[in-house]
C-alpha cells in the first residue's frame, strides 16, 4: 500500500469548505446533499472523509462517483472499508483493480486553514509525521476521549479542529443524526450506515445539510441547520495549506 502522508497544493482559490464522511454506498444521498448545498467545484473545496463503500459489493460502484469528484478538485481520504477492499485477492481484486490503483494514492489526512481532516483521528502524544496509517483510519476511544490539550504540542495540529468520521456521532453522545462538536474535534459521521442520517457540512458558513438513510424515509426529511462550531473560521480566499 502506498497511501501518502501529504497532499499536493491546489491551484484554485476557494470560497467554501464542504466536508462529508462515511457515505457507505449512499450515492444518491451524496448527490442530493451536494445539490442542496449548491456545490460548485469551481469555487468550493470538497473534502471526502472515507468509507465510501460498505460490505455489500453493490456499494462499490460509488467509487466511480468519488473518483469523478476528485477529478473535479475534491480531496478524498481513505477509510477502513477502503482498506479492507485493498486486502482483496484473486478474481475479486482483478475486477476492481483500477479502483485499487486510485485508492492506493490517496492522502491519509488533509489540512486547510483552521481544519485538519482524517478518517478516524490521531493518537494523542504522537507527532503528525509519526502517526500510523492504522491509527488514522481505525482509532476510536484513545482519540475522541483525549482532552483538548492532547495535540497542542504538535504545531501541525495545534489550533486546528480535527474533522473526522469513522465513529457514528450517536455513539459519542451527540443527538441522533447530529454532528459531534467538541473543542478541537468535530465528528461528522452521523450514522448513514446505521439508517440514521447522511450529513454534508459547510464549514465556512457553519451549515449542515442532511437527509435520512432509514429505509422508510430514504433520502427524505432533508434538513438545513446552522451549527455552532466553536468559532472556527476559514479565510474564504486562501489556498489550502499542505503539511
């Protein structure tokens, strides 16, 4: 596996930062939320936080849509479900080799302005350049139970909000279907896999767009909410910082 620990600079200025994670095959829901937010790759920076697929191979086709979004300028990070996909062997692997080649070259994190994005989180007390792929894709309690000072000694993370998925926010104590907002941490997996909600966040304007993923209301109950994100702000005309 050749996941990278950095990203290449983006040449186009942006006006909004949008983020979504843990889509788990809900391609229609993804496109619905992007349309509702008025996503335009010519001036929006879209961060895709991993776990695009689920265990059902029928969900793997969403990777074509994710690849399309990255060709338009979006940043995609790998999740633990993509890591499992890379472990396939035999015919199953041969049938999706072009997807695997693409997955192998994704960055493990991405930093811009006051935010740093990662699928699962970071291990407290470990400098960014020493974080392991396994932790960034699979860590749970050790990360989200850490206090607000856990990353202040790392100049690459200190002062930034860590935006992550992987752990459904209802397991962190957030209201069902809502982001988990804590000092220095923002959980955005609102339970799409668990038939709760899929959420797209406009981090620049502190707005969330979400839809239901329950079978009874699939992609209905569309909501737009203003969030209190702890005062994090983004310079709308800045170029993403590359670590």
